[in-house]
């Protein structure tokens, strides 16, 4: 009987060696992957046939630490990387919008100052000819410039 068990265990080890990678849980509870047979103190073992199963191994429910498989870790890494890229893009967009708002605010304030300063202001009409603002047109332009400055300079 003893010889029979020895032969069966040797066949099992030979089969495991041919199969490729063995996953085993050590005495300390950590999951190990190896092409060598596990030590006799291993709590559990599983032979992974990587030739027929291209998927990455998934963490076994018997792992005490809640250790994650490589596929889960890779997925989490990719999610974090995408989130970081989205955050960086959003920050760059916000900075660009803030810069644009600031430039528009300054331009609107300069327009208000020019209209309040009494300088001669001109604009171009439909024909492309220069026309100077009259007093009543200046008041309308000043109100429009103030509204513009209020909206940009929040």
C-alpha cells in the first residue's frame, strides 16, 4: 500500500511539473506562483494550465489577506491612470478657461475706462467706414461694456 501511495504522489508531482505553473498558499497565508512543486507545508495548491487558459489567475477565496490577482491589480492600475489623465485634462481646461476669463475681464474693464474717460471712440459701420460715437451712442456703449465687465469679472 505504501508503495502505491508513493507512486501516485510521484505521478501527481510529475504531472504538476509538466503542466507549468503551480499556485499555492504558504503556511503564512501568502499566495505563491512557481514552476517548482510547493513545499510540504503548503496549505493548498492548484496547478495552472496556462497553455489552455490564457486568462490571468483570479485570487482564490481562501486567501486570508484579500490579496488581489494580477488581473485585478492591472485593472485597478488602469482605472487610476485613466482617472489621473481625466483629472489632469480637467485641470488644464479649467486653467485655460480661467486665463480666458481674466483676459476678457481686463479687456471689458479697459473698454469701460475708455468710454468713461471721454476719449473719442470710433467703430466701423456696415460699409466698413469709421464712425465716431455720439454722446447718446456712448451711453449705450458704456452700459453694454459695464454688463460685459460684470459678466466676465465674477
